[in-house]
């Protein structure tokens, strides 16, 4: 633990008996990205769907809020509805 809190600039090598070195071929394949193109495309579709749906709901509720400027109680109520609807919609977009 003292190596984490050391402030010296010297490099310190500590022998760790619990750590075993693997051969070069095993180390090269240790951090291979297993996600294929299909997973990447699905992720991008989810991100774009969430972004577009957020833009649409924000635009629609912005127009509603402009109409409701004289009524502050109704604006607060519509803001709460907007939060519930948009939150649930975005969660469902991510989980499809």
C-alpha cells in the first residue's frame, strides 16, 4: 500500500508472488474487443433514437410552455408531465 502513497519520482519495482507472467501470445489477446459491427450499429441506432426523440419532445413541450406563459401552475404541471413522459420514453428507447 505504501507504493500508492509514495511521492518520490524514482521507479520502484516490487516483487509480487501472487502475480504470474503470461507468455506473449496470451497477453496480446487479453484485451480484445469482442463487440462486432452488429453491436456497434445497434448502439448507434439507440443513441440516435434517443437524441431525436428528446429533440421532438422538447420542441413540442416548448411550444406548450409558450402557450402556458400566463398560467404558472399549469406550466409546472406540464413540466412534471414532460419529465415523466420523456424519462420513460428514453429508458424504453435504450432497452429495446
